[in-house]
């Protein structure tokens, strides 16, 4: 069940929020949207869900437009959270499950399973307003997946979570993908996309500036990152051919180099000068690639 966007644009008055976006998202895949606030991520999601109409272009899922008849097959976690603060967790999530076509008993079983999986079984009969923001986020996530959707759209799912709970939610997303769910999520945190996604689209001011398979994007970028730590002055590294950028910190340097061969030239230059504590060659980060493509730092 392929999700297909063809030349999709959305204008609000004279402002273009999304500009001729074309994407093909295969089923059982984790696809990431990257972009700063205002890049067009949420507007794209709302068009996919048929909450707003595109100004031009078309969006289909398995060859058909998404409408209310398909709502039982789709899960959506909006960036603006929408739980009822005065209701107990069980009351509202079972209710939301029933709205998606679930029997009450099935919704109760699925809810308890998810509460255990996200390590919050004690909140079954708590009011939402009694929970921390991080735990409210977990409950909101359960509301999006309780009915076992085929397509799951997550808008900034990790915002407001501490590092431990980010990992808990990441693992849940990976499990859903393994079970066959197609997952599309947005984030302004590049490391989350790098850790989860096979394919991605990077947006800037409503335009697509980068799209494709994550490994292929990194491979085609060519440049590598090299971290060196040693017990002597490393400032001379900047003079070696093929070194693009050097960032110095106490006891070491981070370099961007043109290719792997340059790392061997640097290693030869280091030998015999003293003790080398670290010599680590890494793939370029998405932030490196964004700077190259957009001409500015992402964060």
C-alpha cells in the first residue's frame, strides 16, 4: 500500500507552505520528514490525512484518496496534543479505540498491553492531568496505535521526552514497523531520523532539498568526518590536502575530509609525533549534509 504524493502544493493566502512536493513511501517502511519549524512538515501531514486540501497536486494511498472511510486504518499523533485532562486514561483510550471500530474488550486488552510496553501500567485509572508531560505523551502515542493502524503518522513524537523515554518510544516504533505498519514521522532532531529511518525527505521553507535512502545519501555525499585525539599539537592537520574543515577542542580535532584516502594521508603525518589516543573515521552526519545543501546550519 504505497503512499504517493505528486506535485503537492499548499498556499495560505500569498504564503506557500508546501511547494510541489513529490514522494513515494513504500509500505512497511519508516520514512522521516526533517525540517525546522515552518518547513512544511505538519501541513504535509494534514494534507495526507485529508484534514486540509492541497492547493494543487494529488495524494493517494494504494491508489485511492484518503478519506473518513479509511480512518480505521490510520493512526495520527499530532504535534499539538489533544487528550482530555479530566478523563481517566482508560476511559478515553477505550472510547477512542471504539471510535476506530474496536470492541470495548479488545480496546481494554490492547491498552493494558501498551501501558506495560511503555512501562506505565500504574496510570490506567489516573486522570491525564495527573501525569507528567512525558507520560501524557506516552498515552497520546497509545491513542494513535491502539487500533493497530496500517499507516501511522507521528508529528514530533519525541518532543518533551527525556532520553530514557525517547528510547522506549523508539523501540515501540521499531516493533510496529516489524509488525508491518508503515510509519511516517517528522522531527527537527536529525539523530532520531538517522537512527530510525531507511528513507527521508528534508524540507526547507516548503521545498524539498533532499530526498532518498539514508545510506545512499551518505554514500553519495562522499565526505567523511574524522576525529583525532593526541598528546601534541594537531593544528597542522588543517594544512593537509583534502581537509575541508577543522574544529579544535582541548586535546583533539574534528575534521571533515573529502574521502577515506585523505584519512590515510593524515595518519601518515601523525605517525612518529607522539601518542595517538583516538583516530576515528565516521560517516557524515545529516547536519553536515544539510549545511552543504541548504547553506546554513540546521539547528
